[in-house]
């Protein structure tokens, strides 16, 4: 068991909004209950899927607080402590401790470009002072500052750095990390790219942080568990379904790299499943009726979501 005690699917929670763009707390609680009932291993509050960059510190705190309250100890909650500099990250880490999170998740610094040594120093500075265990989060197509393989290996030796969420989509690098860190029970490797789930789980990943779990948590859990029990036929079947569902990311505002494109399809999915509105926060544009119908058509093809659709 890894130091977090988390093996399996970690859902990076979306943030539902009401008509005034305030956090819809009841919808968030519904989403959390759906995840717990579906058997996910943990929740990740205030990450990319939560639109953290558009939330105030108070809203981040409240969103994570709701996650901890609603889980009531059923599963651990990780909280994103994501900001441009270590001082801000440490302030957010104190918030994470205050709400009762199990660990903080931290990306490389962003906005300015940083070299590998500066990025490593950033993480060490935070890890030395953070009040909670820290999970690295490598998502270079958002931060534009990748965490180098050698940097990860050195950081894995820090006693307060306990794992990484790898959202690089670089399957070869992830396999290399699995092999180089094989036998280590003090550092967890979580896959962050849905198409790489099957291969990652079969090669020994501790789990995954998959945004698709917001709309298809049972499929996500089933994929991981199929690999763990070596039921390759079932695991392959579910990975094929997952690969089909991955098209949800290219329905709303495709190709633009916008928040509507990244999260709009998933949020429409939540609306169609009767969990929350499809609203993304401004300046993100809302999904059109045509885009909503295309998401509905996709969800009708997925067994788990087809049975839960409200229209």
C-alpha cells in the first residue's frame, strides 16, 4: 500500500454553479454522493476540473470543505494547492489542513517559464514546510513547465512528497517511472490520462485521477478493478467504452483549449444525468443546444450513463 493508502480511482470533482455563478452546494453534494456510492477510492477537490483558477480562495476553501463534510470519512479528500509561487501554495496548503484534507496536490509554477532546477526548488521549498503530504501534479500543457523525469525521481525521495498525478499523456515516460520506482511503497503513481488507464493499471499504477469519473464513476472503478483481478476481457471492454466516452472532451468548443472545451462536455453530462447544471464560469461560454444533444447522443451509447439519462 502506498503512503496515502489510496489505490484505485480518484475523482477530480467538477464545480457546479447556480444561475449567479455561485457554487451550487447541494449539486456538489449530489455529485459527491454519486461518487462514493459508485466505489471511488478518493476525491480530488479544487483541481483543474474544479476550475480552480476561476475561484476565489474562499470558494476553494468552501468547495473542499463541502467535499470533506459530505464524505464524512468514507473516502479521503485531496485538495489542490495550485498557485504561481510557493508562498501562495503554502497558504492554500494551510487551508487544506484546516478543512481536513488528507493531502495537497501541487502543479509546477506557471505563468513565467522556469528551468528544471527552479521547478525542483519550488517543490522542495513547499514540501519542507507544507502541513500535509504532497502529491506532484504534472500537466505541462497547462503550466507550460514540465516536471522532468530526473526531477521526479529526486523529489520522490523527499519524505513529504508521496506521489504524482501524471497528466502528460506520455505513456512511455509513465511506464519508465513505474519500472524505475518499482518496489517503492513510499511514492504513488497515478495516471491522469484516460486512454492510458488499461496499460497503466496492468503495469502496476496505484490508480488514476480521471475526469471522466464525474459522469461514469462505475465504469472507471470497473476498469481499475478488472485490471487488479486480472480479468483482461472485462478490462479491455471497459477501456473501449472509456475511449468512446473520451469524445466528450471534443464536443463543446472543440480545439480551442478553452475552459468550455475542457469541461463543457462533462458539465453537460452532469446536467443530463440530473446532478448539476451545465454552467461553466465566465468568461467560458455555455454549451449550445446542439452541443448538448451531441453529448446526449454519446451518453446513450455508454451503458452506465444510458441508464441514468434524464432525457
